[in-house]
């Protein structure tokens, strides 16, 4: 479109929004948020279908069905981490020059998280040996976290990732997370195809409401899955 027409069109749009007042603008913002949520939900469902296929589960929508359900308990969280300067009174202190924790160590309790951030780093994930690895920030990329429920439903084949977010000493960090969750009354259990004599079910079935209640009674960093391990299975998560 020629630049002149584009300017005219934008000017017309601005004039219309001014005339329509703040409710026009808030409706535009609201529909942008709804469109974003719909898009990331679709992405989460596609990823879950591919995971089910990769695990050779005949019903490939076994996981995504829980998110497509009209009663799905999914949510979006916006995080803002204001800059936190590195204040160092004692230059020899071991905590000197360390970025402050903005969001403490935890795993996401739902099925899958679709996370994005601005171009300021801070997200770190924990490897099996406990080492923390920074995730390179890229506003054009999604970071996908396996949640606790997916660990249960894949009988431990996919492991919910422990992560935390550090603040930056001079830049503001923003992140936006879509947590794909099932309906509150959904029964969370491993599909029968994934249970074999050598790999029996690791977790007792439970509802998402029961899991949420248990999670809220614990602290952010506590490992909640240990509460649902099969009897006699002494491992913590
Ligand atoms: O800000 C981030 O990158 C992580 C946020 C997060 O882990 C969460 O909201 O659960
Ligand atoms: Fe998280």
C-alpha cells in the first residue's frame, strides 16, 4: 500500500478510536489478548499431540483434550521484574555481584507452559545434576516448560523442569506465561498404554483440584509430586 494511503488509514483509525473513547481501545487490547491466548493454546495442543505421537499413544489427543475442554483451568501470568542494582557493602562477600532472585526455584504445576520474555535475560533452568543453566532471552522465541501433570501422565518420561528467574541489575525484565491446565475435576493418570510390567505406574491417579489443593499447602519450591507417588515408592518427585 502506498505510504500516503497507509498514513491516511492510520490517521482514520486514530480518529475513530479517539471518537469512540477508552472503551474502544480497551476492546482492541482485550481482543489482542484473547487472540494471543487462543494462538498459544493451539500451539500447546499441537505440541502435546506430537508428544503423544512420539510416545506411540494411539489416541494422540489424550493430553490436548484436557486443554481444549471448555472448563480447562488454564491461565496467563504477566511477570515484571524491575531492575535491582547490585549493592555490595562488603566487597569480599560471596553474594557480591550476584543478581537477585525475582521468581524463586519451582516447577510449573500444570501440563505445559508456553513462556516468552522481552530481550532481558534472567530465566534459568536446573539440570539433573542441579547445575543452573541460563536461557538466552529472545522475544521471538517461546520457551516450553513441561509441567508436573505431564510428568505424571507420561509416567516420568517427560520431567517437569525446575526453573527460576533472576532480576537484571539495570534493565527491566518482562515475561508472559501461558499455563495449559486441565478442568478442575479432570482425573490425572497415565494412559494404560504407557504402563508395562517393567514400568508400572509411578503415581496414584488424582484430580487437578486435589493436586492444586496440595500444591497451595506447600511452598513454591517444594516438590509436590512426591505426595502422589505410589505406595512403597520412596523417591521424592
Ligand atoms: O519470568 C520467567 O521467565 C519465569 C516465570 C515463571 O517461571 C512463572 O511465571 O511460572
Ligand atoms: Fe514457572
